[in-house]
C-alpha cells in the first residue's frame, strides 16, 4: 500500500495535475502538525507514533485556504515524456521511463536552449547516435496545454495509488 498523500487546494481540487500534487507521508504529517491543512481521509489502520502522540497517517489533505498557482504546464522531464507519450521522437518506439532521455533538437553545444520548443523524448541509443549533430525529430517539439496532456492519456481509478483519490481528481 502507498503511504503517499494527495494534497488538495482550498477549493477541493489538486494543487497541480502535472505532476499530480502528491506528497510523502513525512511532509503530510508536518503539514498536519503545523495546522496548515484539513485531514480529509487517512490511510486505514496506519499511524505515526511518538512517545506523546499518535497521528493517523494522512491519505488526502486539503489546504485551509485557496492558493492561486500557475496555470501553465511546468517544463519537466516527466511532462516532456507525457507530451511525447513515452515515444522516441527519432525511432518512434515506445519505451519505459528509465529507458528514455531528453534530447536537445539544437544541441546545447550549438547554443540550443532547454525549453519546450527545443527538447524531445529520445531513447538512449538514438540520443547517443545523434550526439551533437542536427537531426529533425518526427514531431516538432511544442509547449503543451493541460488539456493536451490529459487528452493524450487514459487516466482512470487504477492510475492512482489510493482509489479514493480518483473522486477528488475528476
């Protein structure tokens, strides 16, 4: 069983979707002790104990106040893989996360930037073969929207470590 915790904003929706606002149990307990959050659901029969207190292990927490966060997709390794659907943009094969790398279309050695418009998903062998040369990827890199990332992937209740999370996400 996962001991992670879903963090919701003050309006009851996740703080972020990509990546999903999941925090580890230690951070969740610290937020709970600092009284910055409301406990929505705890993991069944799991507790954190000290000599003086016993706390239910949080599964879902909600911030007491609504915090406005950015409404754009953050550039990250995970989000580039999601945008490209874990597909190498040179050989078109689908790989697992640990078999992929990020590739700069215009290499850094040629002043290429690390941004949405210059980085694509690549398998390790294609990335090594390409090296510092200029090679056109199958699909031009672009900055995705939230809906693009959501629509490109099948997400259901089985996607999340705790089945209770689904009703707060959808």
